[in-house]
C-alpha cells in the first residue's frame, strides 16, 4: 500500500476542523445539561458560567425523582413506547415479507404509498388526528397515543425491513423448502435469524421516536393528566419548580438516559449481527 504523502495531509485539515466543530456544537448542549444537573445551586446561579465545578451534588436528581407522578409518567412512556415498537415490528414484518418475497397485483403501488407516507411530515396530521380522536371518544387514552406512534413509525419500519429482506438471498428459503420445510418454517428457521440486524435497527428507531415525541402526547392527553408521558411532564416541570434549573436538567438527563443506553447497546449488536449474518449459510 502506498504511504500517504505529506502534501495530501493539509487538504484534510478543513474537513477535520469542520467535523470537530460539528461534534462540539452537537455534544456541548448535552454536556451542559448533564453538568448543570450535577452543579450546586450556587454555581448554577453564578453570573460567570462555571464549566468545571469544584463540587458536585445529587440533590437535583433527588428533587426530580421525588416529584409528583414521576414514576407514573415513566411507566406511561414505557408502555406506549413498547406497544408502538411491538405493533410496528409485527405488522411491518408481514408487509415487508409480502413486498420482498411475493409477487402480487398492486405491489408497486403499495410500496410507493409507503414511501410517500414515510416522507410526509407527520406534524401535518396533528389537527386531523385530534379531530378523529375527539369525535370517536379516544382522547386522554394511552392506547390512542400508542396507535398514533405506531402509525408514525410503521412506514420506516416497512422500508427498512424490506431492504434487509431483499439483501438476504431468496435461494436460502428455496433450498429449505426443497428439504421439506413449508414457507413459514423456512422463513422462521432461515430468514428470521438473519433479519435480526434489521429488527434491532427498526426497534431502535421506533423507541427513540415514540420516547421523544411531544406534540401528539401534548394534544391527545388533555384532561387526564395522570396519563401524560415524560416529554409532556418535562415541559411543565419548570412550572412546578420555578427557577430550579438544576432539578429541570436532572429530570432531562434521566429522561435521555434510557435512549442513550439503548442506543449504545443496540448499536453494537446491530453491527455484530450484520457481520455475523453475512457468513451464515
């Protein structure tokens, strides 16, 4: 391999500088949020910003966890998010298999509609979904919120799983059927294990989307405040604690923690599954 010349290195400096700038701008708000959550109140209210505090405290986290309804809203978010992800995976798996493996009239039109639904801004559905939920008596219900999140994540899940299914050779299933397996058994024993990276990737996307969503949760849960999710609760957290920015940032840190942990865990497993699935026969 030819070594890199010294003249080629200066040309990478602008790219490296731009990458570093983007990294700093992206990470600094998260760093400041976590730092504020651990800062003593005196450092938070200081006129000069304190970037490296001399002491740290857990009082703000204690205030956030002991807030009224914190664990109830946490449970609501978990129920809605888990329900959304499971529904999207079940429906999208069947739809992706039908599109990638079967030939039927209207298949191309169906794929086109799925792509249109994926690129369409879901914010445009806020008012229509509110009117439908109001007229059908489905306001203030976590089930309604779960169905809405399912609708939002379904197009992306279908497209992603279809791409993974297309990458898996159909000859593997055909060979299994020659050996006596039914179509369902061939899919379960051959294709489904190789589809694990796609399932993990779409699960991660669905979890992040449903966990962080605010607009629909704020609009569809109005009267029954006990059914609020964490994003809606966090938006009103400052009203409860006034100017207690330490408790607010601690609550935001706890809110972001599950997404961060899930991303770190699934990112490694997705990469491992893709490399492992490529050598399975």
